[in-house]
């Protein structure tokens, strides 16, 4: 991991990472014992006796404030000046993401309790790739306004400055020979002629992979779990920022709450999830993360989800296609079985551990995309009721699992 860490003085106590995610923050001392109690991992702390009572009962966790690179242009802090009559802002501005690993959908940390701000250039959070590149530069911007009630003005000014830096990119001052400066970057203009012919490409149409007509589908192929059921958090772990009524974060930011993985067992105390095509609704009946099952305080066992569906006809000599797209995977090992047939027919396994993005624990709505295509022989299906069993086998720890993006069953094309 390579990043820059900025630690502000304590008077910076109001954090802003987007138009909708802004708030007064607890202090670093609130995370320390006995004021704070560590939870499932050290970054998540339950505030039991904070200095400011308003934070009591909340979970403080830096991963709640992670953002996709494409949305992470400016974030930072607002605090009082020395005379306490004026406001100051400290902002981390990233004019371009060309030097960051993982592309626009790579999630990284922003600002969090400290008060701390980060410039993360590369890291394994939510998965990344290895590249040689110049990291930065990142612009640190300080501003101030007279009067104690100008937080919005400081934030808007920081956004304007961020746009100004975007317009200046690429900078000329970096001295690294690997950083191509503005005068070293050019453009190509003109017309490309091909001898004896004119190429007219017309409209370019991308057709997603498809073997035949859709029999049924679960979800929306958007590379996230946004459309699936994301439960309300346990009240004792509530982060108030994401449930404030006058903000638009309720549904869109619910995944940022702590401990949502623990809600699976409370929703399915005896049996695992069963989804019936045509009756169930994926927005209410499909849990956002397929994790292992916690039994008691320490035991963890595999979990098996069922997809039940009815077929009016079966093309026995044809091949059906089951497509499973994963929005994220962490140390997962999957087994898919069709109708519990005897033998190996209709059983598909991925015994190797898929992914290492930890998106479930780190409040991610997606990690890295995975696609799985399974050819199902028509003879394995029934002209009546059918069940596909999907088992999460890797029971290493509670955060092991996948988040589905989209599932579709296609019948033979002929």
C-alpha cells in the first residue's frame, strides 16, 4: 500500500467527503479504551463513552467513508481558527486519477476520525493490480471564511478549487522523468486515409454474451449489489450519518453501516435463503451478500442458497446456460448443483479461493467483477419444478463470501 497521511489538529472536527456525507466527527480519544470497544476488526470501534455524548452508541469505522476513485476528487475537514470566530478548511484534492491503480471503480479510503485524511495511490483494499507509475501530485488546499456558519461556503470553494486544478492537469512542475508534463504530451489531428477504400463503421453495437432466450433473471447487471436487500443495521451499531432524514443517504448509503453481515442469521435463523422465481422479489428477498453461517459464538459453517423455478418444457438434447456475475468475492469457494442429481453431473465447483477484496467487511457495494458461465445439460432439468443450489463452502471466517451482481438462466437457442 502507498498513501499519504494528513493528520489535522483537533479543532478540525467537521468532515466532508461528498455533498451528502458530511458531519461532525468523534475524536481520536473516543476510539481508545475505555471510551471505545473494538468490534469484529480493529478499525471498527463502538463508542460507549465518547467525550461528546451525541456520538454514544455509534460505530466508528474508516471503511464506512470509502469512495470509488471516480467520485473521490475532494474530501477533507473544517475547523475553527485560532480566534474561534472564523472557519478554516483542509482539503485533499485529486485533479486526476490517471496515477491510481484499479480504474474508476476501485474503492479507496478518504477521510476518517483522527482527524485524518488520506491520499491512497495503490493498495489491496477492495483489490487492485500491480503497475509502475508516478503517484500524484495531490493538491492540499486551505481556505477560510469569516463567521462560524460558513461550512457550506468552504465546501463549495474547495469543490471550485478542485475543478480549477482539473483544468490545469497535467502539471508542469513534477520533476520525475516518468511523469509526462503538459509540454511533453501532444495530440494527433488530421485524417486517416485507407488506399482504395473508405471505411464507414456506422453504429457500433455491443451485444452481451448470450446463448439463448432468458428463462429468468435475478438482479440488474450493473456490477453492484445496490438493487438487492440491504438490511437495517443492529440498532446498537447504528451510524447516524447514514439515516439522517434530511439527507439522501438512507437507501443509497445503507451498505455503509457496520455489522450488516450479522443480520443474515437473524433473518434466516434456521434455514438458508430460498428464492422462488416468479414469487420472490430480489429487492426484498435476496440478501446482498452470500456469506457463511455463524452458529453460536465461534462456529462457522457453509451456507446453501436455493433458487427454485418451474419449467413448462425442457429441451433434453439442448444445453442451457447459467450465468452468474459476482460484484465482489472474498476468499470464496462456490459449488453450484442442479436438482441434487446423483454423481458429478450438474455439479460445478470453484474450489480455489476467489478474490481478496474484503468488500463485505469494508462496507463496499462492489469489489472486482467475476463472471461464471455454466452449461447445464437439458437432461438434468425437470419439466416441472427445479432447484439450483449455490453453496458458499469456504468457512474460514464470517467475512468470507460473495456479493452477486446478476444471475440469469438461458434456454437453448434452437
